[in-house]
C-alpha cells in the first residue's frame, strides 16, 4: 500500500478530535505580531520608562527579563520540531505545527520590543546598549533548564527512543515546566508590576512608588499567554492520555517536574542586578503552579478546562485577543 493511502481513516483529518479542536481554535485566534501590536504602544512604553523613577539597575534587570523571554521563544521554536516528527497522528502534528508557528510569532514580539523599546531607552539613559544575545543575561539555571528541554525533545529522534516514556518526559520539560510554570510565572509578575489588571504585590504598595504602566508589553504578553494556554492544555492532555493508558508511571512525571523546579526557581530568583525586588511571591507562585499541574495530570477524576477557558486571560478583552 502506498504511504499516502490509509485503510484506517475515511477522511484525512478529524476536526472533532482533541488536537483538531485545538488547531481550529489556533486558527480562529490568530494574531499578527507586526500589525496587531501598534507601534504607538511600544513608543508609549519607551517614553514611560524614560519618565519613570527606575534606577539604572532596575532597567538592567527588566532588560534581562526581556532577553530571557526572547531567547526562550527562539529556543522552543527550534526545539519543538522533533515532537512534530515523533507524533504519528496528523491532527497532533497539525497542532504542534501551529504551536511552532506561534512560538516564532512570540519571538518576533520580543525582538520588536528590544529594537523599539529596550535599545532606545538604554541609549537615552546613557546605559551601554547590549544585544539580546549577550551572555550576561543567561544564568546557569536558565541554561540548564533550556539545555535539558532541548535534550529531551531531540532524544525523540534517536533510534528506538521515540517511546511513550520519553514523549511524556519531553512534554513535562516544555509544555509543563517551561511554558506552564516558568513563562506563566513571569507573565504573572509582569502583570503585577506593569498593569492594573494583575495581582497586587505588597512590596509595591509598601514602597509607595507609582507603577509604570507598560501597555505595549502587556498587550503583547496577553496575546502570547492566550496562545500558551492552548499549548499547555495540549501537553497536559497528551500526558494524561499516556497515564490513563498505563504507558507510564505517574512517578516519572513528578520526578521530572521536581527535578526541574530548582532551575525554574533559579531563573525567577535571578539576583545579579542590585534592585529591591523580592522574588519570593513569584517563586511561591511557580511552586504552586507546578503542584496544581501534577495534581490535574495524575488525578483520575480531574478534567482539563475547555480550550476557551485555557486561552482566556484577564484583561484580554481590552486588547482584542478574544
């Protein structure tokens, strides 16, 4: 039989499948990183940072966080490719293909933010301009986390290694640790510091400093978080499938995620810049997020929220992400 023929399928695609529904949602919620984030908002961010009372070290710390995001989006754009090859189902492959495209869009946003906000602010403040690829932005915890993620994904391409166990480990690294915990924790912190739609941190209230509202940054990450809610849901669903089928022991999920937690905490609690920011609430948020993910995946009775709930972000309505 030709490899293009398939006696087990009456149609090529299954739009009613889990992955098929997620792919349709991705198409419906498409956004353009070049056109849908207005340049005027990024210019406003630039002016607001220049008008703020940030110290040079605070700006350097903020710049470092943007560099980490950009590098992370670039890394996963490449590192997800082995998963698309490893999966057999065309509906799964289509969804992962849409995810790779979306990670590339996220990389574009952070590249724009560097060019249109970070570099001009550094120059105006008399701070040395650095490329987003500068070594100083990436501590050992960051390198360990993303190196391990790359290794877990690329292992799927090795002879005899495309197993259920290794696919689950790959999902745990990227979809659960990097995207569900690390990225969501950072976005949580961004919303707390630079938006009135996020949580209130006591340390900001105690300091009595006026918040610097960065609407351009928040608009970008609101759209990105919406995409990533879909990505996380897909990864959690695939892990749940393997657990329910008895393909893997639940222990491997807990062990993998607990091994990665110190690296996540090390990225969040990066103290190389002399600022007064207390990262304790973010580290606690990351730990709590990880525990909840493990609970949902390993509980027989737990169900994933519908995709519409996963992609909804508070404040999304004001930026048109819905």
